[in-house]
């Protein structure tokens, strides 16, 4: 069977005649005789016949020519992007000296019978710095810190005021600043802090960053709010710094009493500490699903314009820093050449080259004949006989790097004193490279925008070009702000769902700053003068579905419940949900009857007995009153929050 030939214009003879007759009614209403006997209609049919022949010839243009035309216009395929995340290196035991995990240390998921491991590399060097307890201080709300080290040595240090109130704090001084490290605080506490729920004590841990307090991530609190012996495991931010507090220059941590919620009881009496010890047990660093190639030799220059050299690995991933090409020079050693998007502004003295990320091809500037007969060189040419090498570039990427938390468990590069590795958060942002079919659809849109953001569609298209790792982009209605037009661009990042299909709401509501900044920078040079631009995440409305279902058979209850929960998370999703399965439409309300239809289609479900929709506050987790219809703002999206399904 031959491949189908694409039609660049699908109009036929009769379509052309009908279009012309409709235009007659608009342009010349006094012409009322449209029969075939009318001389004017005869002329229309004659012209339609000739245009039909031209369209037939146009549709015979091969699809390859269409792609070549787009190539001549500068439309290029998008390379894949690499998933990023963080990984924690856990020490076998506290060490007396700093443990260094060098950049590009490889970690991976376990190999299985059907899947190869997914390999990541660290993006920077990590120093796991040792620490120990030096000082302890207490600080009542609104007062100066008080050194309580002596009381701690005597085994009777009250953490807060006699009746703790919001703002009271316990200050812990470490011997060193331990940025990006995991620190264990080992407490010995009697049961004195009455009144609280030990599972959710009303306290926050923070670290001093040099100018203020940054929150710490509490992975484990075994003390129940300082009411029993146990460890508090903290992950400190990368901004932790040594500072002078309570007349001691140390790496300070703070445990601060916060206002308790309506369902969170407060302290009735202050807890006490009998003993405290601190040590470093690990560290966290960023990772990327990519491999870095160093000092790859491309070849030897022959000194002619327009030379091309191919990299051994491709496609090349976008990087924070541009890839530097080095050219050997007998006098100066290796000289650096920088990449450019094109050679339009390059002169013969500029050390510029162009890199095609998809094909992995390095190109030097051409020499163009001028009207006066001379040649103009666009971009420099490496001297004849000089050797060229690429200092470093990254390959890899793709959607295979989007993995759930806890999947990275293999340390491929040996690091002394490191016992295990673990990704405590999902890796996300990996996108496959663009296909030719998608580029053929995108090409006309890009040509229409011409690199300038004027309409809402232009803003969206240019934002997708700058951030292919964004799941959805929407330009909302422009408004007037401070006397100038303002455009708001909302971004939905690509995130990895868990085993149930639930999306991490924190990652959706707070997209990576680098992603938002990249889009804003790209659009800032392409917007109209005077247009104000805001790039931010959309407003999310949480929704909780409570449903009672009946299974077809008793042995299908568990499987049916899991399938029903997955169906809810998939349908009520800002990325994969909605009737079209391409993301919940902006501003579309949710109806109980459509949720019932989704549950009724789940395999193993016999009947849908009851469905209730509850609005949910994503920040506090509190549910509102049940409603048959959940309305949202016109530029807002819904986000599933802890659906509850019972199957009998």
C-alpha cells in the first residue's frame, strides 16, 4: 500500500465555484442570476477549472519539499530535555572530615529483567561537612536569646517559655555551617511538653542563611515534640551560613513555636531537654538525566569557509552554560569559540560557531559573495591544520528520566564512606525530542509570529519554544496595569505522578524558578515596547471526590477500588484530564454526573451508588461543603486532592 500523499490545499472545483458565488452575494448583491447560463458564472467556472489544476499540481509537491522549505526558513527541531531532581547521599556513619562527592557522580535506578537502569549524574560538587553541638540558646518571643548551654549540661534545659507561645524558639549552634547536608539532632527528653498532638507538634525548624531564616525539611521527628528520646532528622538548605547569634559565631538552627491550626492543639507547658547531640549523616545535591562528554576531538580544519563537523553523540541537550569549542593555536594554545544562533551579526574576526543540537553538527560561518564581487566572511574560520575539540557537552534526556521518588537506589560511582543513595523527590522535566510531524505543524505558526509576541497565540508559541519541558502554557486575557498593557502567562510544569496517579501539588503550585525565568527572559526581548509581562503558575482549585461503588464480584473489590482511584486522578488532572484527555480545560466546572460516568466505565465496577464533590483547600487540606457542581475561575484549573473511594 503506497504512503498517503499530503494535500497542501484540499479544495476542489465545486468548492471554488461555491466560494466565489458566496463572495458575489457579499461584494455584488445586485448580481442575482447564479445559473450556469449566466456569462459571469461561466467565467467563474472557467477560472475555478484553472485554479483546480494549479491546486492539483501544488498537491503533487512531495512532503520532503515542504520540510526543506521549513528548513530554509530556519525552523529547527527541538532537542530533548533532561529530567532533573535531587538525590541524597547517606553516610555509613558520621565522619570526622568532610566527604566530597564530585560533580558528575553517577547514580541509577536498579536494573530489572525488562528495563535497563536510568542513569543520572550530579550537577555539582557536594561537600558533606561534619558538625557537632557547640551551643544551645532559648529565645522568648520578642526578646534576645539566652545561652542555655550550662542548663543543658545539668540536664534541665526548658525549650521555650513556661507556657510556650508563638514566636518562642530553641536555638542550636553547630560547629560548622552544613549547607545541603542532612543533620541528626539526637534528643533525650522527659515527658514535659503537655497539651500537643505528638504526631503534629506546632513547631517549625529553620536555618540561618546570613540574612534571615530559611525553612528546613524535617524528614523524621521521633521526639513527639520534645516529649521522648529520639532523633530529629533535618535537611538543611544550601543557603546555610555561619553567623554571630547569642555572641557565638556558629552555624545556627532554630526550632520556633508557630500558631497551631484549629485541629492542632498547643503546648500547655514547655518541654525540657536532658541531653542533645548533633552530627552530619548525609547530603543532598541536584542530578540530571544526562551524560557529559569531555574534550571530544572533532577533526582538523582545512581553512575553508562553511566547514561542518559531526559530534560522536547526539542529540545535544540544552545546558545552563553554552558548549565551548576549543581550537588549537600554536602561539596561544587552545582558544575558545562560542556558539551563536546564526551568523547574521558575526564578522570575520568573531570566534563563533553554530551547533545543531538535534543532528550534533558543528558549523562554521560561510563566505557570501557581495554585489561588488567581493566576499564577506560571516564568522571566523579556524586556521588550516588546527585541531578542534568540544570541551564539554551533554547527551541523554527524554521522558525516561521522569521517575517517582525512591527509585534511585544504586551508586554507580564509588564514593568512600557513602552507604546508600536515595531520591526523596520525583525527577521531572524530561521531554522527548520533537518529531518532524510536530515541526510541520509548528512551522506556519512560528513563521506567523516572526519571533515577535503580539497576540496571545504568539506569547504561547514562543513560550513553548523557550520551555518544551512545560506541560501547558496559556496566555490569559490582557489587562491594564499602571497605565500599560499587561500580559499574564500561566505555566503548568511537567511532573511525575505517584503510583495512584496523584500529582505532587507542591511542585505544580510552585514551578521551578529556572523554568519561569527562562520563559520570561525569552519573551522579554520579543514583546512589544511597554507591554508588562508576568509569568506564573495558574490558580488551582482542589477537589476531593467521595464515592461509594459496587464491584461485579467479591474478588474484584481491591482491584476495582485501585482502578477507580487511578481513573479519578487521571480524569481530574490539569495535565492528562478532561474530556479530551489533554489536561482539564481552563475555567471548566466539574459536574458530579460526569465523574459518575468516569467511575462507571472502570473495569470491575457494577454500579455507582453515590458520588459527592468537595472543594479542598490545597494549603490546609480542609474540605468544604459537598456540591453537585464545582465552579472555578475562568483562568483556573482543578487539582485532585485525596479522593476517597469505597467499593463493596
